[in-house]
């Protein structure tokens, strides 16, 4: 009886005169469903739908949604003669059983909107619908204090010139919940911490941001920032932000800190005691700049960056045969050695063709053998954009649509290769890459190919016989393409500071904003103006006062984790740490086994005795130490493949494992040559070897006492213990 009475009430509601403004399925109905979560992955937007009713995830396919609502199951979900009796509105109001519960109230504007749409004949989406051009979130910039609140408003701008307040249908997310929280439904934000946070808003596939600044409560006179050295554009942009946030910059690093830091960051090696002593004794004003230039010119610089970029290009024998792998790696190392501009290097890869054993860059297409994988990895590697989600539906966190994904992937649809047997590891790995005259990638949703086009770029005529990748390379490497320049600039920055201006370093989506947007813009602009010479950008970073800052926090900046008021300590990456242990102990590991994809191993004679970890061309080389300390296995193009996070397994391996202990006990160990020296010499040289500094007076005094009381039979053990103590310390294991 209650249900019948309620349905009678709905009948009365349905007699209300419809709105004068025609209701749009695309711009009125779908936003209501999206905000209510009806088309979310946990509800009807799931792959199989719910309760026999399926919607496209986040309304990415309006035409199919309209059909399923109005036509599927003989149209039983819509009652045109009596809209309020439509299953489409009865279910969400829970007038009849609804597994999702009551998510729509009868007195709400959303309910009335759905009724009006049905009263108007439930008009379908069409190509004549006005287009949503953009959305804006206001206020776009706010400066608030901890505890303050802020109401945010979203406006949508359409192609017919109209502007609508769509706040109630938008979804809000805080990009940094340690700074500001936001109510997902209302956009009501509250500042809970200090820093610069952002609120992102999603509406009908469009995303906008509002930034909120919450300064620390410190009182720092303006003259502190005025007299802080600003050597280049990096320092200017960093200090501007530190002043906004009331963060005092730390003091400059000591010479000992700087030489160790710059050696590890530029060539991945520790300085020798002799190099450290010469640098510490140098009194010239230009000695730091001189050291930077010396390191940038060393062959070890080439080794280091060839290794780092091999992660990006997925150079691994799990994907390539040894000969093809060597050609691929040698090509990359050769381009770095020649200082090939980044845009030209990437162009060689994207438009590569020919014999993979003659053109190393062509091996990129031996690793990626279908258009979708090619598109996804080009986007991730060279633009730091993950478009994978758009393969099945519109991207839930970005503006990229399902159609854009297949347009982009269609650029690679004509890539062909002789010798592809479905396994790039068969034979010697030789392939001959060529471009077919015809062929397109089918968009599964429509059954037709999408016009081939770069993301946000101009489409290419489908009947054109030109190499579509050439058009892609032009668009990709253009300075006007913001993603390309920002991506590599952010990656280079992260190498020297341990974190990107955008973090994660390969996630440049709009809803993941930079911690300092003017800074990222400045270094990207510098790179473009200097013709994508990566060394030019590295030089700019290394010479900045920001890079030279001490890692010791001040009371006025100890809460800072991403605004560069100080240098942030971080654990050395696996390969650098392995080489540091080798350089100190003078005992090299043997790299004579390769781990195959099935877990088995096979021998290799490619790496001679004394090869450093950073000289390994293959991430599949068997090494318990490198695996334990988070080496990038190069399975996918993602920085998440590498881990610099400390773990208990690492601690136990350093304390009791073979690497450090066996090296110190070895007859080739540095201990054998040092044990005959006097105590002072041993102590000083050990500190210089491990920490690139002399011991303090207190450290020297305590250690001399230990040496003096130790029996002669225990002398070697004392020296080994000294090395062990220093090499398991945070000062050795961390970059600082």
C-alpha cells in the first residue's frame, strides 16, 4: 500500500510543467548520473554492469548510455506518458528495491531535472549538441591559514557561448591531503596543514585546478630572502615560493658535502681521497663550477646517463636477444656521448626503420610489437602521460578520451617488420622494420578506425601513404608540445634532487600538479631555448644555489619535503651503492649470469672483470644485491619499477650478508694495503674513502683509543670493523 501511495505521489510530481530550457542528455542527465556514482566502476559503470543494467564508465559513451536507458529491455526503463513511474527514476529513489540504496531524493533538483528530460520526450544526444569547451574552478588561487575554509565554484563554458554553474555535479579531489581537505560532493575545502596544495575538479571529462597556499607560521624577515644568493632562474623561482610559504633556506653545503654529492649525482661514483683532498685545499672561487665541468666531460658521465636512460628504453635481455640488446645499448650510449639533443634522439626512436642490428633505435619496436603498446610507451616515456586507462573508456583522471587513445594508437598501425615471429628474443634478434602502405587500427567500440592523430593534434588523412610516425615525431618534439619538454626536464631535475617537481616523476596529468609550477616552466623553457641539450639543463641545476644547499634542516624549514628549502637526503640507488662498495673495498662483483624471464639463468661473457654496475647494459644480469636494493627490472616504462626505499632485508644484507663482509675479508680488499699504515693514516683515509671527509676530532680520538688497546692479532678485525661501521652508516648509504 505504501508503494502504491508513493507512486501516486510521483504521478502528481510528473504533472509539473517541464522547464522551458530543453534538457540535454549529454550535459544534464549524464552529469547527474556521474555525480551520483551510477556510472562508476563499482556500480553500473562496471564492465558487466549491475543488475542487468550497464552504463559506460563516467559517461564516456553517451550514445550507448542513451540506448541502454531508453531502448534496452524494450524500453521498460522509461515511461513517457508518466515520467515519475519510470524505472529510471524509481530505482535511485528506492521507491522499488534498489541494491544501491536511495541515492536520489524526490525533492532534489536532480530528480526534477530527470523528470523534465523525460517529459520533453527524452531527447537523445546528437552531433548538434553544444560542446563543453572547458571548466573553471574558482577562486583559482587562494592564500589561507591553517584552519580556514573555502567554498569552491565550478563553471562550465560551452561552444554556444553559454556559461553554467555546475558545482553540484562536479567531483572534487585534494591533490595533497596533508595541506587541504575537500568535500568530494560540495567542494567545501578546509586547510589542515602548511604548504601549497591544489583541488582538482572533474566534470564531464574535463578537469580544472584551484591552488591554495598555506604559509608556515614562522616569522622570517624579508631581508633573509633578499640576501639569499640567487645565481640563476632556478634560485629565483625557488626563493619566491619559499618567501610565500615562510620557509627559511638552509645554509650552503660544506665542500665535503658538495664534492660527494656532485660526484654521485653526475657520474654515480665516490670521489677518491686524492680528489677530495685537492678539492678541499683549493681556495679559488670557481672550484665548484670547475668540478662540475670536469665531471660533465668524464666518460663515467656517459656510463651513468646511458644506464639511467636505459630504464626508459627498457633495454633488457628478457625482451631482446644479446646481439640486438648490445646494438640498442651501444646506439643509446653513442648518442649520449655525442651530446645528441634530446628531441633528435627521441625522433630517431619514434621514426626508426630498417635493420635492428644496424639501426639500434629500431629495437624500440622489437620490444613494443602492437600499436597499442607502442602508443602507450611512447606517451609514458617521452611525455610522462599514462594513457592506458583510455584504452577501454575515457580516462577517469585526465581529459584523454577513448577515441583519442585509438586515434593516437592508429599512428603506429602500419608499422611492420620482417622476422617478427611474435617473440623478439628468437634467433639473433634481427628484424627489418618498414612501414606498410595501408592498414588501420579498429576502435572496438565503433568497429571503425579512428582518424590517426597525436593527442590534441591535427588528424592525418586516413588514405595518406606517408609514415604517420614522422608526423607524430614533428608534433611530439615540438617546443609547443608542453608534455615533451616538461617530461624530460622533470626527469633530469629528479635525478639531482631525489624527487621531481612533479611527483611521481612520470605522471604529468593535469590532476597531479607541480609543487612549483613557475620553476618547472622555467627549466623547461631553458631546455627548449638551448635546443634540448640535456647537459645545459644539468649545468643550470648544478650551478644553482638551490642544489648547493645543505641537507641539514633548520627549525624554520624542517617541515618542508618538496619546496627545496634544503637538500633532501635519499638512499643511493642500487647500482651506485654497489659501485661505491666496490670502489671502497676494491673488490668487484662478477657479472657472469643472466636471469631469463622464466627465472632460470644462463652464463654470459659480455662483462669483463672490473665492470661497474653502472656499465651493465642489461637489467637482467643476475645480482642479488641489485635486486635487493631496488634495481629497475625494465619490465614496463614506469619509474615505479625502481625503488630507493630502505627495507629490513637490505639492513640484514649489509649487516650479515656476503657483499660487504666478503669484500672486506677478501685478499684483494683495501684492508690488506691499509693495515700496515699508522693508526692516524688508517682512520683518515677510511673516512675520506667512505664519506669524502676527514674525521672530526672526537671521532678521531675515540677511534685511536680503540686501535691502541686492540691486540696486534685483532688489528685486521679492527680495520674491517671500522670500514663496516662507516659503510653501514646513513652517511654512507644516503646521498646528502
